[in-house]
């Protein structure tokens, strides 16, 4: 082999290697120049990542807003205060003597994403010419009053908002319809603690039966719900031993009262009745249905009538091992919701249980409205307003944004 041949064999691999390096170097330089040029035109803003994350969540619903933590935020402002004229006196904890207001400065921070701040005017604009219906127990009224106060901030003339029948908001009135005339929107509440009907038992029922819960018949208020655009249902707090069989109220299907059925089985059956009503009555293309999960109670060392208390709680719980297990109610609700989702209905399980379980500091406790002729007990079930139900409504708002909810002209 001569010297020229040997030299060529050595040079060719070197040239090949150098060409590969040049190509790689050019590609890296191209990326660096592109990033630099983009940065000059659009300076880096950390908030842009948050906006991108929220936008992405709005498109693919990948964010689980229900998992996260409560963070202290000095700049976090509630949307309203206790002067809101739609608040039940029992929820105005500060006016009822609560001096500590720190519970209003904790903000829910989901893991991996951000919960969009509530925009009242946008919510109302998207709901223009529509009806929003809340149906459930007094915890549902808690959330309804919260939403009314939050939405009122999006109206230029708040005195224009009125109750359709001229009824003031009182503790146990059957139903209300608050009208926002500027947007032609009604936000309604129906008091139906069991969702199904409660009444007299059929003739010849066993002697211990004082009343019956008719598991196969939805409450007659349901006749008023047809045609609404957004529904927020809740149930569970009245489904217990004390408010049912303990008080002589048993469960009825058809003309038969079952004195051996347990209340959790009865609750399951009532959900089937609600599901059948929704599938047969509501338009799956236009009706947005939410069934809110169980709102946790925080009585310690007793119950409502046995000296239970939560007055010592002044900040969110930070020890997750002290949280209560997820209630069985949620399992039954989510199962029914999944079945309805499979049939292409617009239905969501609005899960507020976990985030609310941390907040034993958010209840009225002893700072509740006194009720004449009743013993003074702590309220560790309902929530102060402004307070935790505002976050529930932010979740509701976020879900509607993800669905690109808009009612439009009618």
C-alpha cells in the first residue's frame, strides 16, 4: 500500500466525522438563534406558562382541580362581603360575632395547574337568556347564596336584581328565583333535601311508620326544573338514621313501605329515580348537569345535638392523616354520573369533598343565627359566607369554561 492510499484512508473518516459535527453544531446554533429571536419579540413571562396551562386545561380537561392544597394568599380577595343582600343571616359569621377572618385568605391551589378566578360578568354573559337551578338541601342553599353574591358583582345596577315572587330569602322557604334582568338570567333554588318525595304513608302501613320517602318519585318541584340550562344538585345530609327511620320515616316504592331497608340502599335507589328523570326529561345537547359531592361536616366530640364542636379550628388542617375517609355517598353519586356520561349527557360529578375536608375553620360554629325555642348548638355543617362555597362555585365556573358553555339567544 503506497503513502497516498494510506493518507486517503485516514482523511476520509476524519472528514466524515467533521461533517457530522458540523451538522449537529449548525442545528444547535439554529435552535439557540430561534429561541433568542423569539425572546426578543416576546419577553419571558412566568404568567404565560400559567395562561398556557389554563388554556390547555380548557381544551383537554386534563387538570384535576379537586386535588391540591390550601395556600395562604395576602392578596386573595373574596368576591363580596357580608353586606350582600342575598345572604342568609345564619351564614354571616362576622356579623354574628366571629372576630377571626383569616379563613377568607386561604386560596385553593390545584396540583399542576391553576384554578381560574371567577369572572362574574363573563359567567352572566355566557348564561344570558338562561336559567340556573340549584336543587337540594340547605348546604345547596349555602352554595346558591354564594353564587348570587358572586354574580351580583358583574351587574352595573345591583338594585335591579330581584326575586321573581317578591319573597325575601329565609331559612326554610321552598323555592326562590333571583332575576338578573340585565342579562335575562334567573338563578333558582329549590329546597328538596331528599330530591324524592316525602309524605304520608299508604293506608294500613305498620304502626311505627309515621311518614314515607317515596324512592320512585322525584319531588314535585321537578316539574318546575324543565327548560333550565344549568343544574346543580346535591343530596346526602338528610340521608341518615336520625332523619329517616329513627324518626319513623321509612322507604316506599309503589304502594309498599319497606321497614327493613337501610338508608344507604334507599339513597342509591333515589339516585336511580333522579337519573331516570334526567334522561327522560332533559335535553342531552343543551342541559349542563352537575351533581355536587358530599359536603363534609366537622363536629368533634359529639354531633349537632350532643355537644359537637368545631370552634377551636382557626386554620386549615395540615395533617392529611386526620382527614375523614371519602363518604360512601360520593361513590354512589359518581357511579350514576358515569353511567349518564356514557349515554352522552353533559353531566359532571362536582367533587368538593376533599378540598372542603381540610377546612374545619370555615363553619359558623357558635357564630350562627340564634333560632328561637331551640337549644344553642354549634353549626359545624354549613359554611360561613364569604367562604368555602365560593371555591365550589369557582370549580363550577372552571368546568363550564372547559365545556365552552354558552347559552346564546332564545
